C-alpha cells in the first residue's frame, strides 16, 4: 500500500472497485476510495491515491485502464 510505504497509517481506508466488462473480458476498473488520514493534506493524500492508480499491478497485467476518485474525510 502506498501510504505505508511513506510511513503513513490511515485511520480508515475504504475502496470500492467497479469493473467494466464486455463480451470478451474486463475492459477497465474504476476505484472509489474514501479515506481518513490524520496529519496528511488533501493534496498529499490525493497524490498517493493517484500513485496507487498508476501502479496497479492488476491493470498492468491485464493491460486495462484504471481510473479513480478519492474522498478525504476528517473525523
């Protein structure tokens, strides 16, 4: 996980993956991430989330696009 690699421990991290398919297989994945990361700015947290999107091993293996949206919550 990208956060732990940077020494950041999220208070919560919820991810939903929406997989797009056609008649021949998977055509894409959209990630919806809701996170509570104390002490981290919205910009830094968003940058980390985008890095995870760009380095998704599954997307690389399947050669499919991955998109994401992220919501930072403060509790």
